[in-house]
């Protein structure tokens, strides 16, 4: 059998496929964001309904509610909540076992949509708790959840060039970074740090892990080595909470620098937010405010 050069393409690809793919991805993200927003607000409404017997104008005191993450990544209520004063209570204590059970079941029908697909919406409104029954647990801020607009904000066209800004993810540690104002999720930015700043973040996260436990914080590590006389740097992120369960493969991540040697530590998952000149949060980030 002799090889013959093809005389024509085996098949044709529509010229518009790239634009169609990007449009489909954008539509998918928009749909997920709308779904996440609707389910977050509905979860806050469900807590109110449980505590008031579906009387929307009745007084109640709930500022946070516990949600645990199932094996499929979806969130489910446990029945534990917190008052504005910080007191921990349960739905059963508030309304009785039967009403609490029915309420949790009904609320779960909505929170099941708070999963990996909608994580960029719900995660910024949650704080991590200690594991519960071997599962990740979160406290949803009900006041912020109830105030979340159902529709994503419509913003003017933002420049795609990187800008310099200070960022923060824990209301305490602030770092200089470059961000693309167009690359935001639910108002949170994706900062790119130079190596010196990455070393600061590494020291801060490791110190925090020693103070509060490795299960409550991801740690950053900068490894220096020499190969054939040439120095190399490896930036590693360890998510300790994923160790020992089905998410082991997500526990470690090697970060690759961009073309100018900057690292996107935490990406969108860490919920970095930009700060203005007075160090006030800018959520969403508008470059004109800096």
C-alpha cells in the first residue's frame, strides 16, 4: 500500500466555531451565576420561613446558618444557625423537631444547587467551619445572602490591561498585585503577585496554619533548587482540608508563573478583593476608584 498525499480536507470546520464556543461558555457562566444568586437568596428565605412559620413579616433572629458539603459538592443545611448576637441555636430548639425536619428537607431542595457549578457565587458569602461528620462545613452569612441582587451587576466595559492595586482576602493581610479588572467573579479579583510577595504570602499562611491549624487554611510554599547550575523556583499550594478524603488529588497545586514571572496565588477561590487608597474593600473592583 502506497502513501498518498491528501487532495482535500477530511472535513470542514465552520469559521464561526471559536466565537460560538466563547459565547456558549459565557452564556453558561451567566446561567450559573443567576442560578447561584437565586438559590442563595432562596436559602436565606427558607431560614426565615422555618423560624417564622412562613410569616414573612414576623420577627426572627438569624444571622448565619450551617451548610455541609456532600460528596457531590452540593451544600445541605444541618439545622444549626447563629443569631446576630453570636448565639448558636438549632431549628429544633426554635420550632420543634417535626417543623425543623420538614424545613430542613424543603431547604435542601434549594441548597442542592449550591455546588461546584455555582461556587463562585456562594463561596464569598461563606466562612469555613470545622469539619462536621467528616464533611466540609460552612457558615452562610444570611444578611449578605438576603441582600444579594438576583441579577448579576451590569458594568461598563472594563480595560483588559493589568492594573496595580492592593488586595486582601482575610480583612488583615494586604499585598500589592496586578489584576485584570475584566477578570472578576462576583466582584472578586484574580491577583498576580511577584515572587517576593509570594514569599510573604507563604510565610503568612504557614504562620496562620501553626496558629489555627492546617485544616483551616491553605498554605503556600516556595521551594528553591538548582539544576545543572541554574536556579529554579517552585510555588506550591497545599489545601490540607482535602487530605484524607475523596478530594486528595486536589490537595496540592503547583503554580506556574505567567510570562512576566507573576503567580496567581489563590485565584478566584480565595475571594481576593481590591482595596481603594484608604484600604476599603472594592467589591466589585472599579479601577477608577483607585
